[in-house]
C-alpha cells in the first residue's frame, strides 16, 4: 500500500519541516526531527541491530514509542507494542503468544533483561541511539510497498477480565480506522490533540496516528498511571494554557475526577472537545462534564478488535446515554449468543462485520473462534440499539447476572452509588463462593462521609434489594490496571473473605 502513517510523516517532514509533530513533557519535536529519529532507528534495524519480521517495542516515552513504531513500519516489519511495566509472568505470556525476535527498549522498566532473553535477539537501547547525530536524508529509506492484508502489528487488550490478549491487525484495518478518526473528528494540519492515555494500547495509539497522518500536533504527557487525579488535571491544565487544544482524550474515571475538581476550582484552560472512551459513562455524567469543564463531550465505544461507535454533537442533548452510531462505512448490530440479529430494544452483544479487520489473537485459536463467528466480530459488551439505529452499552457480559431472582448489571449499580455526594469512586464485583452471586464493593469517600461502620447501610438504602451489597471496603484509591481502568480482579481479592 502507498498510503499510511509512514508515508504521511515522511511527506510532512519534507513539506512542513518545522511544523510541530509531537510535544512531550513540554518539549516540541518537529516533523523533520521526528523523521530523522525514525530514519536513525530504521537504519539500525536494517543494519542488523535488531532483526526478524516481528519486533517488540517496550518504551516508557510515548514519543519514542511512536518513533520506534514508525521505524519498524518503515522497514516493512510488524511491531509488537508491549507495556513493559506489566508483571513478569504477564510479559512472558505476551512474548510467548507473539514470538517477536528482537526488542527495542529503554531501561525504564524492571524486566528489560527478561524480555531481551525471551526474544532471543539483540536489544536496541533507544536512549543511547537517539543521542547520536541524525541521518540527514531518508532517500535510502523509502517506505516499502505493502499489501492490505499484510500484518501491520500487534496491540494488546487492556486485560480488564484476564491476561491481555495479543490482537493482530493488518494494514487495511489500521488505515481505514485512521481515516475514520480523521473524518469523524475533523482532524487537520492545525489540530492539536492532547492524548492523555498510553500509546501501547489502541485508544491512545490510533488517535496519535490519525493526528500525525493529518499533519497535526500530538501533545503527550508522560505522567505515571498511579499519579493522583489532581496531578493529572494540573498537568492537563498546564498543557491547555500553553497550546490551543482542539481535542483531548481521557477515560471516564478521569473525566469524573476532573468534573469533581472543577466544581470547586474552575478550570484555568480547556480543550474545545473532550473525547471519552474505554468504559461506560452515563449521559448525566457527560452533560455535567460539558457544563462544568466547558468542553464539548464526544463519546466513543470500541474495542481493540476494531469495532467502534461515536457520538455527534447533538447527541449530548438528544440522546445523552447513547454511545452513538457506527463509524462512517462501518456496520454494527446487536446479536444473541448464536449470532442472530436482535430487534431494536432487545439486549444482546454488540457485533460488527469481520471486514473491520481483526485477524485474530496470536497463538489463541479457540479464543479467536469465540470472537469471529457467523462472519461477525462479536464483542464482550452487552447493549441494545434504538429504532433510529443509535447504540447503547450496558456493560460487559460478565457484569450482567441474576441476583435474588432479578437481572442486575454491575455498572448500573456503580452509577447509583456514585450519585451519593460522599462517594468519590466505586467498583462493584460479584463473588460466587457457591450458588448465587454475592455483590461486594470497594469505594473511595470524601472527608465528610458517614462513619465507616454506617456506610454499608447508607449505601444499601439507595439500592434495590437485588442490588444490595453484602460487604464493602473503603480505599484511598481504587486499584488500577496499567491502562488506567479499574483492576476488578484486584478488587475481588480485596473484598473477598
């Protein structure tokens, strides 16, 4: 193929050399400088510093990750985007599933030596190489011609319900997704997009790629995932003061925290639009964020297997609880467990055409078969579609269960608990010791909350009998996965007997 991220960055480096491509921790990197970095890494790959068709990338810097990804693509290889901060056993599984033959890394992560040993090939320490003088021209590094069905790379699921799965994507799926974001968000050469999420997962990655493809500027902040919500908010405010941001991307938990902060301390700056995705968020929360933060809220639902929806501006007032419509040219439907399409209003799994581009999970044929069925990609999320064709999500299938003879959905219970003015955050899980599920929760409270010994009764009085909690624990902060989502497996451990 002759169009994609590599070709676009090379084009802008030639014709808009001084335009800012990346801002990382306040430091600007022009398209020319980014292209030089890409050339240096690509020349080292071609020179034998790393080898093989699949090359793993484990870098803490978001900007360096993008440069390494571009270099791997520029020489016609496939990138395996790792989060090097995961536990050793998870990294071993990731590498066993994908079997890359080399590693591009830095020394920021504790298991670099382990990852290097598993890949069996040389490791390219990018920190050292990027200190060398840049290569002045990329004439010898023309992007290769690739076929649409050739493997582009591998990204990993967030690991919300178990070990992250390695998701194989081809060039066609990545290019169509990139173009979809460019069209839906109206990205262009004057766009500045604050990506407040990791780029080794799909959300932050595709938004950065789309912005660079359009010739815009991606603003990165390499804050740690365990930093407090106030620290993340302050750094975002600083970035918005320094640059006119058209877009910023966060997950719902961050938006909720920002809204809470802004209620007592009005924003010093804002982005024109806030894109939220990665977990359920209610229409009321979106409207409150819009009014409090002063940014238009756009929600997107999607998964790393390449399905997706997006809301339009009018949806915020007309259908605030909706996750919107499918992306332009995409097809989406609601199906039962047998893959049969359901009628509007009926609850089932969100699904889309296999043409979306999900190849499969590396080294996991059975799990791939469960997702690719009946010429569909069938997601793990439950929802429904209305008469006008707009979609709504209720939660994951594992979060829908029968308790005391009634159907309950855990995110809906969490939404009720969050409405209490003394609750900062919460996570509800189901424990099944034997027989019927038992509901328990971890919550974070404000300083003016009722005494801890009264909390369970106070919360249960706001819930239906089928939603009542058996037990709860109070935490300073909820445990989170590296992607920033709540670590529900950890919550289950914390509330267990």
